[in-house]
């Protein structure tokens, strides 16, 4: 699994200090600054502590099966903003390098909110998932006809609906795949996009 985060801090220096502080008990494999500078912090063959309590498709030890990338961004608490082009370009290059080394399927390129929807929002609705998918990293859905109940379809895709609740999972889904309207309601558009994602996995 490739898991993307934002730092939720005011700058790269503060984020680096925290990620490199053993007392903080948080780490990531990579950090990308807004100017595109990439910092390799933990070897890809080692566990980094970036996911916290999280679940995806029945897996609970997300730290043990993922590579974590932190993107410097103040986050929703400190002035959330779009991710600069230099940062996104560096992310695309890094992700493509990682995917050449590790057979991570597109549907397992996720955001922190996807695996921890009850407590996380990152990288959020301003992150350009569509551009990342166009660069060959992750998925971007083609809308299809959806008939499943939203909770069942979200759980089938991987969301922890039973643990985090339908509304939290719906908002995480929207932040990733329908960022224009994040309201926690799985409307027909969301169900169509979710069905398209499920179809792409078969």
C-alpha cells in the first residue's frame, strides 16, 4: 500500500523535526516540501509509524504493509491550501520510482483519510488525485451504474464502515474521488464513481 498524508504543520522544518524526533513516536518513509525537495527518512524495507489506528480491506496493521509519504501542507487546522506544482511533480516522480520497486496495485494508493476516516482528513479535497492517476499512480474512477447500498459498496472497496461509520467513510471517499462536494452523503454520483472503482478492480 502507498499511503499519502499532509503534515498539518506550518513548514518543512517543523515537520522534519517532528518526524525525526524519536519521542514523537511518528515517522514516515518520505517527506516532500512545497518546493519539491524530497527527504528520505525511513528505508522502504522498514516500518514507519505514519498510519496510526487504521484499517483497510480487513487489514489493521497498515504501518506494516505500507509506504508513507508526508506532504508539507498546513492542513485543515492551519490554513489548508492547494499543493504546489513543484511538490506534486516531485510526488509523481517519487511514486513512480516506488511503484517500480514494489508491486502496489492502483487501488491501494490511498490517503490517510481513506484508512482512518473517523479521525483524519488528509491529504484532503484540495489534493489532485486525478493528476496523480493520470501520471500512472493510483486510480481515477469512470462513473458506472451502481446498484449496491452505499455501506456495502464502500466496505467491499475497503473502507472500515463498521468501525468508522458510514458518514465518515463517505466523506473520506468524497475527499479522494468526488472533492467538489464533501458532505458525507453517498448520492447517485458517488455510488456511480464507487461502482466504477469496483469495476476497475475486477
